[in-house]
C-alpha cells in the first residue's frame, strides 16, 4: 500500500493521469478533468491563432520571403510591402518607453517595499494600479491635447537648441512623433513594471535584510542586496513591460504620426506594427495587401509571445528560489 508521499510523487510525475483518472471520488475526478480541459483549451486557442495567422499570410510570405523584414517600401498601390519601417518604429518607441519607465518603476517599487510606511504605501499602490486600468484611448486623447502641445512648446525646442547637433534632435518640432509615442508608452507600462518589481522585492526573504543589518550594512546597502537577489525577477518585469509596449495600439496610433519612414530624429513621425494594422486593415481590398498586414500581425504575435515567455520564466525563477529559501 503506497504511502501519501509516494502518491503525491506519482501525481506530480503524471499530470495527465491525475487529470483524467479517478481517485476514488467521481466528483474530484470530474473537477480535475474539467480544469485540465480548461487549461488545454488555452493551448489550443494559442495554437489556432498562430496557425490562422500563418495560413492567412502565406501569400505574402511566398511573394516576399525574408525581404519582407528588410524592405523599406510600403506602397499598396504598386503592391510593394516591407515591414522594416514598422519594426523600426515599434522597437524605437518601446526602447524610449523602457528608458523612461524602468528607473521610474524601480524607484516606486523600492520606495513602496523598503521605505514607505503602510499608510502611505497602500494608497500609492492603489494609484499605480489605477493607472493600469485606464483605457489606452484615454491615454491617446491626453497625449493629443496635453502631452503633445506641452512637448512642442516647452520640451522639444530646448532639446533642438541644446542637442541639435545630434541626429536624434534634428528636424521639425511638431509634438507628434517617436518621442511623444515613447513617453505615452512609458506612462502605460510603468504600472505593470512597478507591480511586478514590487512583488519580486517583497518575495525576497526578510532573513537576507536582517543578515545585512546584522553585519552593519546601511539601509542603502541592504536595498542593493535585495535588488541583486531580485535581479532575475526585475528583468522579467522589464520584459513584461516590453511585451505590453510592443503590442500597444490605440494610444501610440494617436500621437506617433503614422508615417512609414525611418528617421534618426525622435521628432519625426513614425509607424508601429500595431498601428498600421489598426489603421489600414479596413482598406486592404487586395489579397496581397491583406496578407501583408496579417504577416505583420504574425510577426508581432510571435515577438510578444517570446518576450512574455522569457519574462514569466525570469519571474518564476525568483519566486521559486524565495519559496525554497523560506
């Protein structure tokens, strides 16, 4: 007669068997099977989405091949389609967002976990979570009516005057372009990165803080130790924020300018993959045009899927280690 520990080991080693075989209780077996079916349905949906996008983009893949990723031309009238301007706009706007959001999110999370008293940390945490709940179209409207005019009048002219010798700050100052899109994305991903980093820092065992204090470490030195221990989880939080930035559509579409060109200037208009799909999908009357847009969606889906998978693995690595330590 196997003991309870051996039964647990067998169950963990055979998830299919525990999901589908009865254990003496019909209700428990039915519930396990139902939950297993729900989890399996998620995998089926993801696989079906990838398959559908791949099938719908077959014409574009056959027509352009790898050159679709390297071509700068996007001319539906002539049947010329290239994804490079959209990949450039997506990558640069997301990079700007991370450069702004990561230090801000890290500072907020460290303050909430290591510095702030409870009566201050709780309302600030609620406000941060509220930012994540605001619809993206509201961010876009705020970007058009508030952020873009502010940048056009008070920020971009000074950048052009002081750093105009750099290609990054050359060109016309309009308030609509890569810089505005990156700032909007930074505001949108800050709550996500902050929430995950806060959870990661809270998961670091208090024994490490106590040991640091016992050895005579200052508060800042102790925080550095906590940050080092939570580094994989912090990297995971950044990757999650990157995944959100890569796929954001409406807010960026409203402020980035929507022009398929590659320019070194942050003041210049640009285009992202999500934006071009949202703007031009209803206009795609030709099969090749529609297939090219779907291929853009496939590229974005695969990149976002991989980025989020890496992020989840990094965060799980930290929580697993903290659980083993505890």
